[in-house]
C-alpha cells in the first residue's frame, strides 16, 4: 500500500504554501505535494518543527523551505507570502498566485497562541 494517494493532476514545478505543515494533515499534504514535484513552502507557528519537515522533504529529493507563520496575523501572512514568492521566484500577480478555495471555507474555530477559543 502506498504512503499516500497520488494527485489527479500535475503540480510539478508549481509552488505551494502549506499552513500548519509541521504535523498531521499539514505535514502529510506538504509531503504529497513535494513527492509530486511541487516547490513546498512549509509554514507553521513553530519554526523549528516546520524546519524539520522541510529537511525531511529535501532529504527525500524534494524542494522545500520552512517559514514561521502565524495565520492570525495579517502582517505575518503578507511577509511570508512575499518571502516565499521571492525564494521560489514566483510572480505574485493575481493571475499566477491564488489561494486554495478550501482555505476560504474553513470551519475550524479561530486559533490563537492559547489554542481554540482562547483556551490555555
């Protein structure tokens, strides 16, 4: 049995930014995109953990770089997107860079440094 299902269309050479990529579904998603030939921007609130995932991908022959990202901070988002575009030499024009539709439809509660709904 394969570690993951292959994507139904090619992402080879594209650049993807994965949030929460240090563990769980984010990590698995980053690995799938890397295995399919995408440049992967591994982002997470915990920079060290994002770095570990990026190194795993690179050791496996993929293209990945890590960034610390707090998705609750618009300034962080703008800075990281700019850094990712610069690192992977991606144009940030609206015709070449767009958000995933599923990101806009998230039903998860808002997360803060203290967890969902401000719990410690």
